[in-house]
């Protein structure tokens, strides 16, 4: 449904009411996006119900900069409203003016405003850092970052200690905002997928799949079955690599030197396998609109062997790690995200699944080859602490291995079919990629990244991009991060950060 | 003590690089090579036009690839495989930005072996450990993974006397990643200024060299070059751990020869930096920098 704001009387609450009504009746809030539209700006709320996508749109006439906000009734929308204010200068009513989140520039001059037209131009001078939110006597603010100690992405954590009260954590991701959504404008779809791969570089495959999923939906193109299997292979190896990375961060924080060496070696082997399959350790260049760029560098049988070897070694070390009391004790009861909190913010990925939010778009809205592969049902969990999140990651790795084996089998069969087709001369077209024409239209694409669901809203005009809006799981889950520190911020920091496994690039755009 | 037995069970996994080359497999997209012998035909022109980052151009009738822009997407190699092809080699870091502009196939095995042995000598000759301060100035996150990989048992940079430090006051090398966001300009500059002399700056990855796919924009400076003076460029999107290691070892050479240079330079391109002289005790490795060698290969 589209609501239009006719005049300045934006007591009109039809838009938030409509979205809240859908949420109250079982729809899950996916994201809130601002795009240009004929005559002004469109604010689009995207929701999901089972396998279906639902939308509510609000048209803001040109010149209007305030709109009825959602966050009071749909808390998960809060951070989206903050990002829309930062980038588009549109302010939600019904709440106090939110803090800057992805870009702190608040003067009208040089406002990036994706869709404002014209090429991106540099902002000058550098945006100043906004002051901490709490001020007053006895308030201490301890900043950590944005240059971290150790090899981490740039982010600033402010620990605010208001007198006797419990310290409060604020996360500031805007230091590395790169302005990627603006960059998408006018790109070709082939360039667009290369940029999508770099939105959240540790989840390149998932982003490329979500972007291509949107493009393929606009074009009405199905990908060839073999391409679906290749996409699954790369997506699941990406998931395993990310979960191993999170595990490495955990054991590093706990000072487990041998476990650190072991898990970082496993991760390196996964990265090398990805490199062997695609030429890129991050699977870049594999996913293209309409399918995949070509045959994987390893045959199905070789892949199967490599996967079996990896799984055996990783399982043994995971078992040992979970039987190491000094390690497990650090995680138990640490950084608890209650099921209520997870539901309030519709948390996704392993963070959500450790707290009773079981949505997984591989199952609910299957894409690539997921629809016909048998997917293991993971044990439902809801304890919500760092240990539970680690359990979820391990469960997901076993699920990934299960999927990898089936996809490798599929590839093996494709190779056999292909040889047969070549022999009989019946082979037609590419087994890897279907053509995507210069189409126009708008669609949503999605994929289950290692961090959770990533969604792309893509509009095309004759094959080139009008706009792309990105919702990464890292951004979506960031809202709950500060709330997972109920007591002692400093002692548990490394574990809580590792157990969330968020990418700052993905959160800041 | 189960973790201890676990630690021993794999034997030696550490790579022998730089003492010995470590192949990554023939299909790895380490870098893009241009066949120098070919003129510029239709297909080549088309490939040049389709490059997503404008990394290809024609200079003096020869195709030139700017590795500071190439994101290794492979499009040119698909459109004109007779001129462009991937190569698994990874040691293409350069001193100075202009040396990333490469024509023809200058990297023969001999050159690589020569660089490697020179680098091994350098780490030895420095006779002390080298400390690296990493700063993310707007990466996509993948560069941090590859830098962190340098401490895994395969690369294990500690064995070369290379360590990461949290304090800029103890750092010799600034290893910067990312497109140079406006938000990180000041923190990056501050870190650089807090480092003692001599200091060397590495721009890790095409994002840091040119902005890569992101390029310049309202929030990106299109590389870190106008924020801090870059000495060593590591191509790749992201660079592989081997590529990073090669860049770090080049930087170690600069740390070791910095006493000869007098200054640590100023913001801007560094292609014009004074070169170490052949009389330096480190011998032939410092007599000619690899960047020069690449240019010599074209002649
Ligand atoms: S491989 Fe490099 S040079 Fe070739 S088209 Fe891609 S970015 Fe351009």
C-alpha cells in the first residue's frame, strides 16, 4: 500500500500504523529505505512473512524533510531512521532527533543525499565527531578507537560512566562510511556486482548473490542448476570461514595459544580452498548476474575430498574447545541477549538464532540451489549468551558441510551430463550463466550471509542501476550490540564482540 | 594436555617464503599480466573500455595496466585472452605509485628469485624486529582478514622478526587499508604523526592506492595518498597474505636504509624519493629497487 502525504499535516500516521499493523500480525521487519521517486522521495518499509515479501511505501513531496517515524511502534526501524537522517536529511517525527550513525555531517551543505543527482563530490571539511550523548558532573567517557589495538576494522566504542549508574556503551561506525549506495547510481549491473562484493568484504559472496538475486528478479531470469550449486558451494565456504574467524577471535581473547594456531590454520585452509575454486580467496568474481562466471577450479570429487578432510579436522578441534572448561566458563552467561530483545529488534543470523529468532532465508525464501538441497534442522536455542552463539556457529558449520557435500555431488553429476552432452552434440547454451538483458524495474534480492540476512533493493533502467539500497545483517544487528553489555563492559568486551561477529564495513556502508 | 598434542599433530605448516617461493597453484588470480608483443586490436580496445576501474590504457602504442586500480575482476582476460591473463604470482608491491603502472610481462622467474633473495638478506641485515601499526581507513573488511592471517601458522611473520603493535610510538611501519574515508583522515594522520622516525607507510590494497571500486566520493578520498605519504603500494583487492608479506618486506628494506635518505618525505607521491645508494652495506638488494627493475624490463 502507498500512503501519500498531501500537505504539511503530518499528523498523518497511516504509514507507521500500517507497518506496525503488519508487524503485530506476524510480519518480520526487514528494513526501511529512502529512494527518489517521481515528485519527491519514497520511504519504503520492507517486511517478510514466511516466504512472502510485503511492502509499505510513503511518498514525501519534494521539499518535505520530515515524515512520521516508525521506531516508536517498530523498534527495529530505529537505526534505519538514523541512517536515513544522516544520508538523506529526512527526519522522523514522534521521537527526539537521533544521534548520527553512519555519517555525522548535519549541515545541508555537501549533504551526500543518494539520489540527489549529480556525481558524488567530496565533502569538505572533514565532518567533526559529534560529542558524547551524556554530559554532566561525574560523567566519564572513555573512548576506544577508532584506531583499535590489534588488527581490527575502524570503529569507536564510547564507554560512558554516568556516576553510580551502570556504564553505557555507544558504538560509532561512521568513521569508515564510504558512501557505497551513492556509488551504485548509474553503474552497469556487471560493475554493480563488483561493488556489492566490496560492501561487506568478508561476506562478498552473500552480497553478490543478494544483488544478483534482485537483478535476476527484475529480468525474470532463472539461473542454470549448475550455477545454483556453485553459488551454494561458495556461500557455505564463506559461512565456514566467517564462523572460524569468530572462533579465532574467541580463543585469542581467552589466550588459548594452541587453539588460536589450530583454528587460524583451519581458516587459512578454507581460504585456500576458496582460492583454488575461484582464483580469489573471497570467492570474488564468481557470482555474476544470471549465474556464475564459469566452472569451479576443482571437480566435484576433489571438492568432496577437501570438504571431508576439513570437516574432520575442524570437528575434532571444536569438540576439544567445548570441553575446555577455562574457555567455556568465560563465555557462559556472557553478553546475554534475551529472546525479548532479539524479537524486539528482529535480530538475524547466529546472534538471532542464539536468542530464539530462527529465521534463515535459505529455508524461508530459498534461492540458488537451496530449494532442492536437504537442509539440516539445527537445534533451536534461546539462552542468548556468547557460548550459545558459539554453539550456533558450530551447528551452522556442520550444516554447511552437509550442504557442501550435496552441492559437490550435484557438480559431479553436471560434469557427467556435460560430457555426455558434448559427446552427443546436444549441449546448448552455457551451463553456468543465462543472459540478462537491458531490463528496467525494481526488485528485492536476499541471501543468508554468515552474519544473517542481507537484502538489496535494486532499481534498474535499461540494464543500468538507478539505485541500490543495502541492508546488511551487521547493520541490522548492531542495534542490539550495546544492549548485550549489562554489567562489566571491559572484562567481557573481546568475547561479546567476537560472538556478535559484525563487520563494521557492512554496518557503515 | 590435549591442546599440546593437537598443536604437534600437523608437523610443519609454515611457508618457507621468502627463502623459497611458495606456489599457490596455477589458477590463482595473483596479478594481471599484459602480453607486450601484441598491438592494440578491436578486442583489446573493448577490454580497455570495459575495465570497471579504468585500470587499462594505451601508452606509446602499448597496453598499460595500473595495478593500483586493477581489482582483478578478470573481465579484460575474458574479452581478450590473448593480451590479458591472470598469473598466480603475488610479489608485485612497489615503491612509489608510478611503478604500479606496468607494461608487458616484466616479471620473469629470475626477477622474482632476485627480489626474494634480496628481501631475505634485508630482514637479516636489519638485525632487529620490526613493528607494524595497522590502521583501517575505510576497508571492506577483507584486508583485515588477510593481515590477521599473517600471524597464522602458515605465514607466521613472527619468525621473520615482524610484530604488530598497538602503540604508534613503537611502530616502524604504518600498514593502512581502505579507501581513505573522510572520517578516518584525522585518526590516520594522527597515528602517522605519533610514529617515530624513520617510518614507512604501506598502502595495502587497491582501495588504499586509488579507492578501487569505491573510488573518490563524498565520503572517500579515493585512496590514502593525500592523507599520509605512501612509500610502498601493495596491489590486490584484497592483497593476499603473500602479497602483504612482500610489501612488508619491501618496507623493511626501507626501514633498514632510511638512515641514508635523510628525510622521511612529505605527503604526495613518492616515486621521486631518493634511492638508497649501492654503497650501502646491505649490498646489491638495495642498489636497485624492484620498481626500477620493472621499468627496466620494458626497455
Ligand atoms: S582484471 Fe583488472 S585490468 Fe582487467 S578489467 Fe578487471 S580491473 Fe580492469
